[in-house]
């Protein structure tokens, strides 16, 4: 199928060039001594700190969890500061390597980390060759108890679920392999039970991101639905979050919680442009006349059916929009097929592709089924980061289906190019209505988090506002300004969702500021906030 692939795409925002971060230059500044008051914990008791959350608290970065990223996880950074104010030891369920990924009895179930490939994120193995994932949940799990109970992929209700860490439930989709690594001899214990069993004096809880993020990263296609706002513990967000806070504070524990950001502020959804089709690339530009001829026939049908706004035309002078399927549009598949079949000129059009005139009814149905809910993308559509590797490639399943329907392989391939002749499926794009669903759920969840935290007297970190600032001009911390730009912004790692170590340091500072405000500690006033410039923005492929 190689000869069928359009090598056309020009993702300007992904065409990164190597650049020197400020930390690469030693300016040898003059150090000016400054006197600070002594650090005090105020009324906070950090003697036994436990962190609950998901990938954002586990230390996930560059699409994976690995030792170096865990060492620089936000809770671990906090624990180091807490240790200066009466805090105790902090144990994490460290993975076995710096490769990332997970295995189950020798079979890989999670992929290794991403690395910077010179023009954007690439898989580790694309640079250094095949690797063996050594973190095996059936063979070498660490021994707890663990202070960092961040479970990548967990939603709010998962922290209440018994059996969520039972290896027997993994292949049934009822358990989380990352939590399997923590449960040891108590496989059916819940995350919340494991936390409470340690009788924490202080906890952090950052939950709710995945309750909307899963829906967003799957393009709102319904395979990973948003958690209901209301419902009993284990079902609705309000019931689950309320149960978490009530249980954690029942023994007098203090804590800090964080709300959730609007996921559309992160580069996973803002990096891929809606118009990446470059006419100056001959592999695409040379096909524009043919493509416009095909869509010209279809555009006449759209006009006849009263929906000229669905017309598709590729520009020869400017970047063009990709073609997407929009499930909110009225499905005109049958009408398109009917109009084309009734057209006296359509058989000749079909013959121009080397098909017999008798194939006209078949082609009419195929075109109707393909373009019944189709439109060009607009700037209001957001594309998930993995779509950058899909746009312009040939969909092999589509080729097979069209060949089974009677088209020759070459023609089937020409009608199966993702985002060009084959509309991008729902999973690759967030249309405005899906973005509105996400925004509404995020607002509702954040109201619940704020009300629950306030009632319990807990510190609250407004990460929603923080990430909005990163996306709109950036945040300056010390000598560095962090933004939400992928790679070059320093705040987000290569997966476009999880922070870099520098981003985690920025977050840790915000958590300490919130603790200062609620419990009277003075991490900020005593000069104990982290210097974000001390933390890396990426990890080399050969990290040992």
C-alpha cells in the first residue's frame, strides 16, 4: 500500500527545531544573599503524608511512567519540602527502569516513553531500537506501603473500587495494572482503603482529570464517557468525591486538593492545526486537481440537497482544512446515493476511474455512505495529538472494505486517505458540541471540588486557572517563562497532557502556596519554593 500514501502533511506547529533552554547557558549570575524567616509548618502536620490521584500525581510524563519521572513527581517534590517542616519518609512504587511501559508475564501491555526526535515526539524505540519492558506486574512488583498512591488512568470512582488492583481483573478491564503493582498480598483493597490504612496526618488529592480527559482523548466518540456529575459513591462524581474527602478526613487528617483544568488548554488538543494540508508538497499538491474534480461532483449534490456549507475544495495556494465526519450533521447518505444514481452524467464520471458504467449504483452508495455526515474542519475543531500521525495515511481497513465492495486496490487506496478522501473519524477530533460537554462537566466538577474542600477546611489549588494562564501568555517563575506550547513551552511533556519535571515543580509551588494560605505555613515566605529552572524539560533517549 506504500504507493497509495499521500506524503503531504506539513504540521508547522510540530516542525520543531532544536533550541537551547535557558538552563543550557551558564550566565554565572552574581548570587545575592537574602535573609528569610525560618520555615514553619504552621498548623499543618506533615509527619505522615499520603498522596492520592492519577497519572498527574504518579509522575507520568512523556507518555509513560519510569523511575526518573517518578523521582521528580509532584508529590515527591512536595515531600522533600515537607521533610524540612516535620515531614517523614515518602515511599513510591518505583518502576523497574527508565524505559517506561508495563508488561504482564512477559507480554507488553503499555508502551515505552516518548522522546524528542528532532521534529517532534517519537517513540523511544524509533531512536534506539527494540527494548525490553522490564516492569512486569506479574513478576517484580515493589513492596509497600506506599505514600504515593497516584494511579495512572484512575477516575474518581476507581479510588473506591475493590478489586481495582487485582491482577486477575486486568484482562477483564476491571483492574488497573499500575495499581496492581501496589496491592501486594491484598489484591482487592481499594486505593482509598490503602490510604486510610496508613493513618495519614496530611494528604493531597488531585482527582477528576480522567473523569473528563478520557472522553476528550478519544475524541468524544463515546468509548470513554464522562463521569456523571451526580450519583452515589462509585457512580457519580459528587458522591465519589464526597466519599473520598469524608473518609480521608474522618481521622482528623489535613490536606490539600486541586480542581481540574479545562483539557482543551493543553497541547494535546491545540497542537495539530485544522488546516495542515500543504499544497506546496508535490505528493499532495499534484493530487488537488483530481480531488477537486471528485468533490466537485459531490458539491453539486450538496447544493441540490440544500447544504452547500458541506462543500469540500482544496486550495492550490494556501493550506487546506482536513475533512472530518461530524456526527451532529444530518446523515444524508441515502439522499446522496439517490441523487448520484439519478444523474445521467454519473455513469460517465464513474467510467473516468476505469470502472464500468454498471458500477455507478455501487459507487453512488459508497460515496453516500462515506460523505453523508462530512464537512471541512474549522478553527473551532480541536484535533488530538495522535491525529498528526494519521492524517494523510491510508486506512487499510477502508481499503479492504472497498475492495470487497468491488473497487480495485489502487482506487480503493485513493478513496481511503485519512482526512483527505476519507473523513477523519470522531475519535480524532473534538467538535464544538463535544468541547461544550467537556467544559460543562469540568465546571460542575470544579464546583463540587471547591464546595467539598471548603466544607472540610482543606487547602485548594486552582489548577484550572493555572493552566489557562499557561495557555494564554505563560507563567513566569524565577528566570523562566513556561507556556503550554508542545516541547518549546517547557511546561508540558511530549504527550501533550502531562507536565515536564519543570511543570511538576511549578505545580508543587502552587500546592505549597495553597497550604501556606490555609494552614499558616510559610514555604513561600521562607524561600522554600522550588526553583523550576533546576528541573529538566525532557529526558534523553539513552537515560539510564
